[in-house]
């Protein structure tokens, strides 16, 4: 296809508004008279209403647009007795380009249907009318004058199409309106609940139309994109200011050809590869933690205590500065479900009569509530947890707790085993945390480009977390580009991304205290370079190899060995190490494998109430873990080696290869739920393959977050 001609600049409609649409040269003078007409009214003769030049020009333009449409309709029909053949069009309509050329089965071309504003292809009845003669009366070869007739409050379809919604009304069958629904609103269907042009479109006065209500589709409108939810404002890839234009201009936009014009205020993305559409799974309202769930957790802890033993679990003290957020001890939050109650204590005992638990919390303090959120108090805490609750700020409470110290047992080993196997409520929380993290990752993929700063990408991610109901980031967001991608826990700084760099994005949302942890490595320029692709392929192969071995009974040591074998062979193939089993002098008297220079951390960890929940030695069903292999070629790798003869020889052999890959870091991390027969990748919706990642980059994918209404119902009370 040829390169599209750039439209010349046009005058603005007024202060604070964007430029108007492209107008054909034949009507450009009229357009400029309308756009540049002064606002002052000319004094009219006595007894006659004042009419501004702008209004008169709009009416003139409206009349011309009506004549164009009526001529087109007349040109679509053959007069009675006329020979078959191409239908002559009006000169103005041919100039405007509003008639499309359709190929017929015999190879000829038939002209006579508007591109998007209806025509013969918009309605079967109009298609039949276009193929039939004019009908009664009229000499052969002549042209019958058509008059616009009124049917109640309705007009003929072409004018109504242009007036009430532009492209949104094109092709609607006759009779799709009725008075009870208001002008321009369909009888039924999803659009019946909102005006044309989107949920946020405002209806102006009768003779003025808001542009969003007549929004014309741009080149970036795709049929495979899902419609925006009714609860969220409709967005495009750019911005379009809310401005009013005369009705005649709106009619002209529709009459000229709805798809041929796009307002200058709408910025469209280039036609590149589009990521596959993804929609949030509708998990429904989140289940709540009931007192029965809390009683089962407390009883499970008590069963692990010795006879007569007791466990004291504290929520933690409030921060010294009241503007700092309070994070409860994860064990206390697991047993009680309370996450905003500092200085609370849970006492669990194993008695001959069975498990016994008691909760101690602060009283309500009106003077303190001026500065802080109100405390629950004993009554409300007992209602939420179902546990006997007492005030903690009583002297006898302190005496009772002091008397129990000789019987206290460390509950950490027992609690670690309990927290490793997730309950159905916990699995639901983690699923939602993962989905929110996937949403944020996809938004980051859309926004990534050279010149963007690390903190800007991190801010977008954390904003997406909060907007859709997350507690916030579960940990400090890790965003590192270029050489910072080789730093394992690099906090987002003010460094801009350069072209052809890799960016490691390691983030996670917290939902009701439960944390997700997902990592992706992205190329800033939208495509992986050959060297980047080589490292990425090795890391992805290692993760897939471990993923295939995830099942109940697998040990963490076996999974780690699987990942190391794949990484070591890949590093050897790239020339970064001497061999899978090659070593170097890591410290005096110690020999370490060379692959540790490029993979210095563990394979993964458990997730739950902590980002790094205790890692289980043996996998069991309903455990949730992360798998995160990586390769990091730091620019200063050669200088980190201790100065020994063996290390100097290694450096001389491999330094050229290290330099070729210097500054590249790749890490992939996904979250997995262990099932009875394998594992489920909870983050499967996040692009991981090279072609998936490249398709999601550069702003060519849909607005994922704005088109996911399901997550808006996840907010907890």
C-alpha cells in the first residue's frame, strides 16, 4: 500500500480545543468560514432574530450535506427502463470519496454504497432498493427529485445516521428507534444502557453535538478488541478533548465517509503486531475468612504443642512515627485474620480438655483516634474472630501473660508447616494477587520505550496495583534497565532506559495481605537482539524444565539440580564458562562452580503472607511456590574474581565472551500452585515466550487494565 498523504493543518475550533478533522479541498473554504467565524452577533433589523455568522454557515453546510446524501440515494437507483450499467454519481459525492467500489462476480465494478454510513451494504432492504428501479413514475433516464419526509419525529436514515451518533449509528435498520428511549439510542442490546459514543459521552443541546457522541473510528480501531466496560470511561490510545461543534460539521463528517476522517485530537498507534486479547477470569466476590476457619487454624497449632504447652503470638508494635504503615506479624495475621491491630497478642494453649485460645487487644481511645484509625476494641475483635477477647491494657492481663512464660513454646516450626499448605481461602487470595500483578505487568509492557525512567515504570505498576483493589506493592518494586538489570534487587531509580537494553521487572501485588511475585525481562526497543535472545532462551528452557518436574513428592533440591543442569549447559554453549562442571577459586581454599558467577541466587521460594514464605523441602498439594532462574553478566564480572593463577587463566580465556554479553541480565519468575497430579501456573496469562513478549511491547496491545471490570468487584469491605 502507498503511504497515506498527511492532511494539511487546519484552524482550531477555539481556545483550549484540538484541531478539527480533515476536510476535502472543495469544502475547505466553507469549513474555514465556519471555524473562523467570529462569536459576536451582528445587529439584526428590528423584529428579526439575531443569527451569528457561525450559525448561518453551519446551516448552509448542513443543507449542502443533506443534498449530497439525497443525491447519492438518487444515484443508487436505476430509473424505470434505463439500461443496466454503472450508476452515475453526483460530482460532489465523487469528489468527497463517499462511494466505495465493489467488485461484482463478473469482474466489473459497481459503485454506489457509502463506506461506513450505511449504503447498500448496511441494510438488506437498502441493498434490495439499490438493485431495483426507482419505481413509480419518472421518465426513462431521468432523475427524480427526492424530498426528505418526516415520520413522526424521525428523519430518513442517512440524516439520522449522521446526526445521532455518526459511525455508531451507521448500518442500523430502519425503525431501530422509538420515542420512549430518546434520540439516537437503540431499542435493545448492550448499547441501550448508554448514549452513542461511549458511556461517558455527553449529549449537548439539540443543534449542537458533543464530539465524543459522534466519535469516528480511527485507524487503530480493531475488530478484535473488546468493548470497554460500562463502568469505566471509554479510552483511545490518545486523548480527545471534549469540545462542541455545530451539527452541520458532524453531518459532514458522517456524509464524507466515516472511516476516512479521524479528528486530529486522536493519536493512533502504528499498525504493528497486537498481543492476544486477555480478560481477567471472573473469580466472583472474594470469600471471607470466617470464625470457623480461624478456629481450625488455632486448633492445628495447639495440636503441635506439647501437653500443657502454650504459644504467644504478638501482632507487633505500632510504628514510632504514626505516618508509617503497620505490618502485622504474618503468624498473627494467619491465625486471626487481623491486619490492622497493633499491640494485640494471641495466647494458644494445649490443655487436657482441648485447645484453648484467647485474644488481647487495645481498647477504643477517642483521643487517639484524632491521629490514628480507630482500634477494633474487644467487642468487635471477638465478633470478627470468634475468639474470647479481653483488653490488653489491664494490669491483670499483664500478670496472666507473665505467669505463662515458663510454659511458652516456640511455635515457628509448627506455623511454618501450617502456612506452607494453603487453604482454599488463601489460594483464592493468591490467585487475585497474581491477576493484579499480571495486569500491572501488561500495563508496563505497553508503556515501555527508550527514554522512560525506571521510577516511571515502577510508578505505573504500583498505580495499577492500587487502582484495582490491591493493598499495594508486596515489596519494593525492582525495575532495572541496562547494567542495573544485572543487580538482583535493584530499586527503581532515575536512570532512563536506552535503546536495545534489557529491563528486569520484578514486582508483586499484595491482596488482603497475600503476596504475588512475578518477574519478566523486556527489551526496550520492542525486539530482542540476537545476544539477548540467546540468554533469554537459556533461562526460559531452565524454567520449563523445572516446571515439568513440579508435582507432589518432588524435593526442592531435585528441582534446583534440574535448573542448574540446563543453565550450565546453556552457559557452556554460549562460551561464558569452560564447562558444566568447571570451577574457579571463589575464596582461599574453596572451589566453586563457574555457573555461580551468572546464577548466584536460589531457584525460588514459597509465597503467601510473606513474599518469601518458608521454602518447603518436599512439595505437597496446595503449596504455592515461585520458580525464578536467571543469568546475569555484570560489567564488572572480571574484576570480582579473586586474584589467583587459576582465575587469571580463566579471565584470559573467557573475558572476550564476557565483554560481548556484558550488561545483560535475564530473570523469569512465575507462581505455581502444586496440584495432586502436577502444578498449575497461576501466572499463565502473563506473556513469557519471545513472540508473546514482543507482541505485547510498544503500546500495540489493548488497554488491559481499563477493560477488566471483573477486578472492580474484588475490593474487600
